């Protein structure tokens, strides 16, 4: 059994971050201990936790350990965990720090987590494995709420079963027929950060017109080359007939400008997180019979679909991780992640701190 202690990123209060040694909850039969290799910093949810602007929700409070984009190796596997020592796994968070909250608990050198919540990842992915949550979030945002193709239905069935049988889940996700997952499509994406780029790469694989991405910061206009979509300023886009729009900006005041670009019966997907009230002017939306949909947390089926797109070589995660620093530099890393527009994805390297 590994030492049940971890070096963890702790948000003691808004904009007050420290690295602390924390005792870990002992694993039960279905749990594993994971020695972390890398963890990503989310510029959406974690930015709100760091800045103190996250709207209240049950369980919210400081101090907390953030992080839900982590990859590590199993160093101890409970008899009912369905995993084995040495496996590399994706960790969507952990709650194993006693009185310190795990929101979502993945930014630590070691975690204890249920084996059923973890996803084995190929060795070839390396640190890019931290992007699985974002890729699944992007897929979830634009996938039809009730996917109807047999291949997608099969993936959903397999991954739903995986949530209750971790050993079977790792096998079923890993051995699904490669290349069978349909790629959903969206015509307009707002925001060319790392999530917007993943969304555009997935959308470009689907049937339909070449996706367009709006980005107001010229620093973020590059990076679309070779991926089948275009990036432009909103004012340079003449179209006013978009059937599907996905907003990843988190700007609560953007809806009127998006409604003005819709075709009749068009849909706007709210894929960002909005910490202020979202509103729109009713008459233009009424005239277009606009539809609105909210995309929330990704599901196991979305992870399964993304794994299939990656395994088949249709989806690439290259060029999205722009910054990687030792975990001991977490304080400056968080400030860079939230303040430097050239930073698409910052990850912390834990490999010497387990």
C-alpha cells in the first residue's frame, strides 16, 4: 500500500492558493490509489473557483482541491476495483481529503478514487490524456441529445454499463469497433480557446458545411490550419443563416448577437458556463422561432465516443497543450492559465512528487 498522503493544490480562499500535504482517505475494496503524472487547469470552472465568482451550489466552499483533468498510474488496486497496478488512467476528480473539499479534487500528487470512475487511457496519449474531459465536453455539447445511429446507440449502451461494472467498462470502451462513432456537426462556434478548438475539430469531421469559429482576440486566430474549419472576427462574417450555433464564450450578454445570425428554426447551444443571468430580446428570437439548448456535464458515452474518434485517428489532440510546469509552480501556473491569452492549456507535472 502506498503512503496515504498527497501534495495537493489547495484553494484556501479566492485567489489564495497553496501547496499542502494532506492525508488521504484509506481505499475501500472498489477503490484504487493513483500516483498522478499530470493535471490540467480548467479556464472555465476552475477560473470561477479561483476568482470566487462561482455561483453557490451544494458542497461549494473553501478550502478545496480543484482539478478534474488528471492522468496517472494505479499504484494500488482494491480487489473489486476492476483495475490493475501500473495502468494509466484518466481521473475526473477525487474526494479523498477529509475536511478539505474535492472540487473536483484531481490536482494532487496522489488520489484515492473508485475504480468505476476512472478510464484507462492508451500509453501513446501521454500528457494529452488530460484533454479527455474537454474533448468529451465538446462532443457532448454538439451531439444530438438522443443520438439515433446504431453505432452511437451501441456506444451509449456499452458506456452506460461501464458505470456500474468498472472491469467490463474498461474492456468495452477500449474494444468498441474503432471508427464507428458518428461525428456531430455545428456550423458556428463562438470562442477559439482549447474547448472551442476541440469542438471545431470534432464538428469538421461531421457532415455539413465547413465550420466557422468566431474569435475576437487576434492572438487566438491561428491553429485552425489543417483541421477543416475557419476562424474569423464576428464582424468579418456575413452569414445570417446559421442553423446551429454553439457558444463556448460564457458571455451572458451574447445571445442577441447570435440570434441575429440564425436561420429560421435555428438552434443555439449554450456550452459555456455563465455565472451571470442569461437573457435575450424576445421579438427577434420569436421571429426566427429560435431554439435554445443547454449542454451540461459530459456522460460516459461521450468519453467512449471520443476514445473511438482518437483510436481511429480521426481526432487529434496535437497543439492544444501549450504550457507545462512542475506542480511546485502551481501558483504562477494558475495566474498564467487565467491571464495569458496565448495559454490554451496549462498542465502541472506531478511525476517527481508522488
